């Protein structure tokens, strides 16, 4: 069984007349175009270390099978706002697993999409850890409850947003958590 020991976060945007080529350009901006990407679900492995994008990209090999959690969105509607985000929630005990989430949206700002993804990950972890909270409370209120519980040590997000190309070219956003 393979359990990743490192992870890095990346993002990108691509614009092209062809939808697939737009996605390829977004992968290039993210630096992961040379990999055979395998999408996985949302578990952050115990004892997994976050490394910088620069250091993470150095570990990738062309053609390598690369596991990632990815959020992807695209549009060919001029000026339509698109966004993609990955959220992360880490438990205080590094021996426990954390959560990653993906969220993609239309018409949301980068900040809103990023916070939503972060909220999703934190809420999944909080329910796993038995933290009591009001699901209808605002994210900032729940974030404080999660962190003051002593059970969740960190939350974060990486998000990419873009406005659809004014001439109707395909515009693709992506955000990814890449396992090494």
C-alpha cells in the first residue's frame, strides 16, 4: 500500500480556443502537465509533510503516475467568473489524518471560493473529531470553534480564479494538492 509522505499545492489558468488545450495550458501554469494524473479523494495522510511548490515540482518525473486532489472549472462565456479551490484541514495530532476538499464555482470571487473549500475540509475534519458546532454559523465563527477545540491545528486553501476570455476562448482554472 502506498501512502504519500509529502504534498504540495499548485494552481493555474489556461486560455485557448479548444477546451482541452485550455486545460493543458492550466496544467502547464501549475507545473504538473508532464504527469499522468490520478484523481483521489480527500484524505490528507498522517505524518504527511507540506513542501513548497518549487520543491514538490522537482520530485515529479515526466510520465510518472501522480496522485492529486484537483478542482477544475472552465467557461467559454466572455467575462464569466470561474474559480477552483482546494481546502485543507489538519488535526493537531500528526498521527491522525486530515482532510482536503475541492470546490469549483461560477460567479464567486477567489476569496469566497477559497474560504468555501477551506470550510468544507474543516467541517469534514470537525465531524470526524467529534467537535460540536452550529452548521448554520458563519465560517469565521466555526473556524474559531474548530481551532480553539485544540483538535484542529491548521486550515488553509489554494484558489485560482479568472474571468472568461472576452473573445469567448475557453478559460480553465485549476487548483491541486499533489502527493509525492
